[in-house]
C-alpha cells in the first residue's frame, strides 16, 4: 500500500513516455462501439477531482460512455465515449487512457478513469461509482473510516478520520481521529443529509451544501462516497471523500489482487499477502517493487505504510489511500 508514486521511479523513463503519449490523447478516446441497452449498466460516480459523473459500461459490446452531471470546472453536461479492451485479469483498458483500468465488481461497485481538463491541465482522474446506491438513511447508518482529498485553489491535501451517519439523516465527523463510543477528542464537524432522490444525498454543514453523497451496503459493510464542492476558506475543499464502515481489518479482506489509480494519474496492480505487498505492474509495466503495511493502525479498520500513508482495504472490496505526499489512491479488489 505504499504510494504508487513512490515506486514509479523504477520505471521513470517508461512513465515519462506514457505521459507524453497520454497528454496528447482526447478526453473520451475513440468512438464507442454499438451499444445494447440490455448489457449496459450506469454507475453514479464521483471523480477524485470533485465531479459527479454518470458512467455507463457495456461489457458485451466493449464500450463506455459518460456524462459529467455536476462540475466544479465548468464541465457540466460534458460527455465522453470510447471502447474497452478486455484484460486477462477481468479488468478493461479504456481507449484514450491506456495506463488506466476499468473494473466492475459483482456488488455493483466500479473503478474507472476519465481524462478531461480539470483546472489548468488535461489530467487523468480516477472515479469510483455505484450502480444501485441506497435511498434510505437507515441503510447508511454506521460508523465509517474515511480518506479524503480536497483542493482549495492550488493547494491540495489528503487526510483521514472517521464519521458516523445516523438513521435520522444526521452526520458527525472526527478529523484525524477515531470516533470512539460516539466521542471525538477534537472539535467534530456535523450536519445533515437531505435526499435528492435516486440514491443521492445533499451533504449540509453549517447551512452550506458541501457536496453530494452516494452509498451502498454489501456483505454487511457500507461504503459512502462524497463529491466535495466546498470552496469556503478552511472548508472541505473540492475533491472527494471515500468512507468504508469501520470493521477490524483481516487477511480475509486484504489478501488478494487489487487495482488502483492515483490522483497523480498513475495506475498499479498489486497483490497483498499477509502484511506484504508485491506490485505486479505500474502504469502497465511489470514491476518487482514490494512494501508492507501494519493493519488496524492507527485504529481499527485502517492500515499504515512504511512511507507514512494511511489506507483502507475494506471487506466490500474498496481500497483508498492517503499518501504521505498529499495525493490519494482509490481501487478495488479483483480477486
């Protein structure tokens, strides 16, 4: 779970070439193949840059389309499309973003990527989506560990903490600390969730709409994702929060192969065994890099890395990492 960026030095020359090629690619890639509505699934998705996206994938005709439904960069209504290449590990490579991967889990979760002009530059941004977000606050009620990355102007940072959602649609968050027995050793944040329909929730904080949340429950564990749009000085920023219900991290959750993308534009495939990590590839290039992690540190359900990162590898199959350098990574377990 060490940052992907930490290990990319072993492939620096190739990565530079990949970026030189991908910077010239169009946002959506090539034209999409013919679609069959019966095989197309749409995922309510959040981009780590702070966008809401409807991302549709057709695994029969190997095509994808997306529409940005809410943007902090003037891209509302922007669409993209392209084709998919099926990979041996069950993932897909989207046209236009050759180092990225699209992964669909049976529980309705998706990891993918879009390439658009988010801010001053055209960049590749990982997205996380849900096909059937829940519409009941009681179904979301739980205590979650979270990792967030937000930007205010040109200053971006990642962080971790806990938050709790109540069946009455209220929420409380404890930044950089664990909510133990409902208490927080620092001044907590709090607010309410207001249903927008179709499994989307307006997140209110001190009378301000700070973002839109989507969530689901799978195998007894909830996942809640928030698209952040808080431009207030000292606010939550523009970006995303990914939370997973707090449970003790076990090897049954962590052992396996994971695919992850970073806010720096890199992608990796890695295998976790016990407390060891072996990188299979970085940006599509075979890798022999290794690292380790300490589970349930600094508290239950989180893990720390030798590089100083803090991560979640949840039983629902979601991975999210706060890197020591202020970036973030999101991914899923493929097997």
